[in-house]
């Protein structure tokens, strides 16, 4: 499997749509056989998608991602694990273990996690993003 994780300063990049770099991993039998940092910054959305196709990405792990990007990647056969936050090494470990998506690495406000900045409770019934379930009630 070939996976890309959008990175920024040693952590998951918060927004895929404007991310500049991806850690590209080739994973065989649960182990990383190659890794590289690739430039994915492009002036147009369609060119960013084409860059991922050039890299033969099968799984994209990223922070927030807009629905049009997520839909287009899915149509092209790329599995998208979005709304992931945290240190890259921890995310890679979970990817290798097969435990992504996980609430522990979901973005604040996702999956009913409390919004610590606004004191909100979040919607515990939200079923999308990093929780791995689809749709809204």
C-alpha cells in the first residue's frame, strides 16, 4: 500500500486543501519499506489531485478536508482518512497498527470531542470525519 500523510512541522497538517508536503510511505506486510517527503503544493485543486495520482497514493491521511476534495479522491479510488491530528510518528504507528481512524487522534470538535476554545459540548451523535462512520443523523 502507498499512503500519504499531509505534514507540517512534524505534525499532521491541519487542512489538506492548502497543505504543501506529504510523507509518502510504502507499506508491505505491515512494515514501511520506503518513505519520502513529497511536494504536493499546487496552484489549482485539480493539479494537487493529479500529483497524488502521480505518486500512486492509495490512502490519504490528512487533517480537515473539503467535501469536493474528499469526493474526488474517493472517485479515483483513494481511501481518505480525514480530520486526523497529532504527531506524525503517532499517526504512522496507528496507520501501521490498523487503528486509524481513532478518537485519540481526531481534530478538536470532531466526533463529539468538546470544543475547548468555546466551551461547547460538541454533538455526540455526529458520525463522520475521523470517527470512520458516515453521514449525519
